C-alpha cells in the first residue's frame, strides 16, 4: 500500500493540476513497481510561502524580491 505525499506552495496550483499529479503518480507506481491503483494513496499538502524556506529565507521574502 504505497503512500505518496506531495508538498507544494499554496499559490497557483489548480484542481486540474492536482488531479493530474495524483493520476500520474499512481500510474508511475503501477508501471514501475506493479502497485495496484486501488491501494495507492497520494496526498497533496499546500504550504503557505511563509512556512517554506530556502537558503534561510521564506519563499514569501524571496518572491517579493523577484
């Protein structure tokens, strides 16, 4: 029973894109590992840019600079 957790920033990810991610990851696990889609779990967490850091800075600060 595979469990995949995808984390993205909470900006600009559409419901259609999330659906494609879920379908694609499920298909990949089936193709590569032979896992059943009916027992594959994919969870997408959306994280606020204030809560995501790179190089000691939040993404909010990085994106404000351009």
